[in-house]
């Protein structure tokens, strides 16, 4: 069954029940740390590159666990540092590629950003995977799904507008809500892919069984 923007928002809202405080704290801490790093003169840019990738990976890890109703805690956001090198490279290379595509025109850059959008989630789900594999897997996963994710993001327009009217205060709730909705979107894509693989395996097993039975009868 195809899910739509409202479905992912509902899944996220339901999953965040009783965990709003946790995810608000995680996303707020991420914003404060990454923002503080970028404000440091000279070394701030380097520090931001080093810190932001692993920290964002940690936020994604927590978000996925919330959507899957798995046990998680605020400290889990630092698990991204367990994949320190790959997290940094993924964040950096994705940014470079999107920038280069944006030089052609803004639209190609936006399209590529959506192509790479699931790469951090894939890396979070597959700790042994390289950043290049995660990016390639994201591109495959997002074929035919980029516009669906765009619609999900656009569906938060009024929330963002209300946040502007409240001088950004409402973003404390909107950011984790959006992050959880993205995690729900990813989880749905992976679920569909897993079901397809299982169906393919079943078909293969059935074919092998048919061949064996035919040979036995012969």
C-alpha cells in the first residue's frame, strides 16, 4: 500500500508519543553543538565538518529507533561517532556533489539532494557499509520516490510558517517532527524492499523445489 505525506506524519506523531522530550532534546543538542562549532573563528568550519556528520548520523539512529518502537536514549545520538570516518566523508562528499550539481542549475542540485537523502539512514542501518555504498544505495532507493519525499517536506509548510510567526520557537517541536517523518519514510522504503526480496527468495525456492520434484518423478 502506497503511503502519502499525511500517513508519514501520522506515523511520526504516533511514534513520538511519550518520546517528544527525548527527541526534542536530541535535535536541539545537535543544533546547538553544530551551530556553536560553525561560529568559532577560523577553525569553526573544520570543526563543523568533523562534528556535524557523526552527530547527524546519531540523530538519525535515534529517529529510526523511535519509529521502530525500539529502546533508545539521548546518549544514542553519539553512536554516530562509532562510524566517525564514514559519517564525515558521507556528509562532506554529499555536500560537495550537491554543490557541483547546483552549479549547473538549482534544480539538478535539489534533485541530487533528494537522491542522497536516505544515505545517512542507510549508513545508520548498515554500520559496516562504506559511505559510497550508502550513497549509491540511496540513489537506487529514491528512484521514483524523490517527489514523494518532496511532498512530505512541503506538507510541513504551514508548520514552518507558524514557526516563523513565533520567532522560531515552534521549530523546537517542528524539527523533531520532520525528522521523525523522514525516518518513517525511510522505514517504509526499506520495508517494501525487504518484502520484495523475501518474495523473490520464495519464488526461487519454489522453482528449485519444482525442479527437484520433476527430477524425482523422472
